[in-house]
């Protein structure tokens, strides 16, 4: 790869990190409600005029249960703006489908996970954490893709996601150099992972 391109890429990556960490924050909030079946539903959605999110309630759901259910969707095709397993999923539609199965409502758009405040270092990632990336356009720093980490702390990181790429659907991918160039952050969802 030409040195000039690598230098520009580095500058863009630094700019993205600065924009994501220092730019204006859209506030986020948690709202816990009960659905028609009486299940506790946790809503992690940006709202106006509320404090930044500091607490996430996942009820009795464990990371292993979430990942086990997510794996049942492997092979479902990619479909933009869909969270319907009969039609396919986009990346955030897949996340919505998996979390909603356990009564945990999450933002419908990947960009809305930008301000979830439970960021952890990449080397501390654990199964059940969310991994956020920019979209495929290297000229933008906006979160545009996401997945669920399926590997344990200290293992080579892999994540399950719905991709429009070569796999074209729900698959498990390694955090390779291509994804690493787009990496934004790891978001911790399950409090159980804090105790490991």
C-alpha cells in the first residue's frame, strides 16, 4: 500500500477517534417497562434532554443465552432495513432481533449505539459485548456496522453479525485487518462480564 495512502488513512483514523470521543454527544437514557407478556423490557435509546446512560439492565439473560440464540440465525440473508428473520437482517436489525427475543429493546440503528457509555478496551472484550465499526465508506467516521462478540477474554476476537459483504448474511467473522481499520469501540452490555 503506498505510504501516502497509509498516512492519510492514519490521519482519518485519528480524526474519527477525536470526533467520536470529543464531539457533541447525543444523550441516551434507559427506560424499563413491562411488555404484554409481563417481561421486563429495557430500552436503550437516545432521547432528548436526559443524562448519559450509566446503567444497563439485562434481567436474567446471560451472554451465553444471547449468543446461543444469535447462532440460530446463521445463514439468514442480509436485507437492508430489516429485522424480520423471514426476510433477512441488516446489521442492527440482527442485533434488534436477538436482544428483543429476550425482552431487551435496543436502538434500531447502529449509529445510536455510539453514545452508550459502557465502553471497554478491545483487549478486555468478552462474549456478549457489542463491537462497533464505521460503515464501509472509509471517508466517514460514523458508526455504520456492529456485531456481538462470541469469544472469551484473551481469545482471538470473533463476532457474529449480519453482513452485506461476501458472506451476505448472518455469519461469524474474525476481527481481521479490514475490520480493524473500521473498528470504533467495544460496548459492554452484560454486567456479568464486569465480574470476570
